[in-house]
C-alpha cells in the first residue's frame, strides 16, 4: 500500500519502542533539556545514546 498523498517516506523509521523507568529528578532534567533545545524528549534520549555510544567506541 502506498503512503497517503503528501506523506513523506522516512529514511529511518522509528518502529522500535523502548520503555524505561526513571526517577522524577531524571524526568525533570529530560523535560527541561527538551524544552531548552526545543526538541522532543525522545530526541534528547536518542542524542544521549549516540553520545554514550561514541564515548564507548573510543
């Protein structure tokens, strides 16, 4: 089935859902960071994972 008219086909679909438990302080930091950077909380998490991955590979 083709996508709806005007819908962009994504190069990297986000089709895996990750669920985690965090404390209120960590959640507040996540919310504040997303607000300051004007991005979604999920993007903050993705960037954090990428940052830690790069450190681990050094």
